[in-house]
């Protein structure tokens, strides 16, 4: 829910201290809040009147959490990620369709990128007698759509790399193990102000990487992650953590005793979530304090 907005123009005469951004919104007071925070204050018989009353009650609470407004550059970079993610989902759907349609005619291929290329070669082969002409035309259309999606994804990857190289914070975050240009730019674009979070744990909870609690009577009961928060950032953090674990298993993790001990007593995916939580806290500390990445003492020794 948007609390305060202003049209483009000069500030009011009685408010010379109010500043406006390039969107024409007040940078001092224009903030957003999640509708979920006011749902607990909603009375029965939901309608516009009770919704407005719950919102007004929620914003007057001293512990209300607000979200700073993103800049146009951050919103543009976030749009790059969203559109690229949409193209990737469409690419997966097209690949699954090609495999399913060819399997109906008894044409199968190994899993992976090379398998799809082999299937497209079968479709382009005019001597292949197992495919009718109508089915060949449909599969050829899917193949051209798949090639167009791959070209678009590659173009968006180049745009993300260019945006990453032009942003100092994104380049600093890239030094964290498991954080690449995609995750670094997504963090800079998604987090308008890192100081809005009180600690790294609050940031990791916002991403959705902390365990869900069911504590009572002084006993702490922690379960699996709640999967609430930013699903896109959580998937990038998890992928980066799995890459670090994969590298540690191949080349050895003797320089990372914490990760070695964790992998000895927990499954790989559980350790990946714990490592992703740690990476999120490190990223928040670097963004909030404007610091560079420093290797742990075990690595420097």
C-alpha cells in the first residue's frame, strides 16, 4: 500500500523541506508497506471501509515496517531480472513440449542441452520417416521459438553484466563466494536501503532463509524455512550456496571448517540453506556498512 504520493511539480508553500525524486514523489515520507501487516487488524465483514481503517491503524503503530521507494535505475534493473526469468520459464516450457511431442512418436534423447539439439536435428532431417509433415511443421515452429528465446536470454545476460559493471555496490558484492553478477545486481535492485533492516537476520528473514519457529513455554522449536519473502532472491542465494558446496566437494573444504563440519552432519540441501542464510547476512553487512568483502581468518591463515 502506498502511503504518500505527490504529483510532479513544486513543493507546497508551507513545506519547503520536502524533496521530490525524479518520479515526483516525496523522498522524505513516500514509503510503502505490505498489506499483510494490516490484515491482522482487519475487522469482520471485509470491505473498503474496514480495509482503510485497518491500514490507518497499522501505520500508526510504532513498530510498523516501511519499504523505501526504489529509484528508476533500481526498478529498471529489477525489470531486467523479471523479464529474463520469464523468458527462462518459457524456454523450459518449450523444451518440455518438444520432448513430450517427439516422445509420442517414439523419438527420445538424453536429458540436457545436447539432447534438445539432437531432437531438433531429427525434426530438421527430411529423411526422418517417423514424423508426419504436420507434426514436423509444429515442431519446427517450436524450435524457432526456442532459438529466439535463447537469443533474448543471452541479450538480457549481457545487459545485466553491463549494469553490474557500472554499479560499485554490485561489484563489491560480486567478491562474496557464491554471489555472481546476477545475484549482486538483483540485490542492489531489490534493496533500496539496507539500513532499513536492523540486522542481517532481519534481512535473511525478509528473503525467506530463516527457520520457522513454533516456540512456546521457553522452548525453542525451529522447523524448516517458511519460504516467505522474495522467492527470486532466495533461489539465487540457494543456487550460489550449492555452487560453493559443489566446489568444496571437488577441491576440498579444508579452508572452510564451518562448512566442512556442517556437511558432515547435515544433508547437502540443508547445508545449502544454512550457507545461503550466511551469504545473505554477509551481503547485508557489506551493503549497510559500505564495506568490501574480507576473507575469514581460516582462509587467510
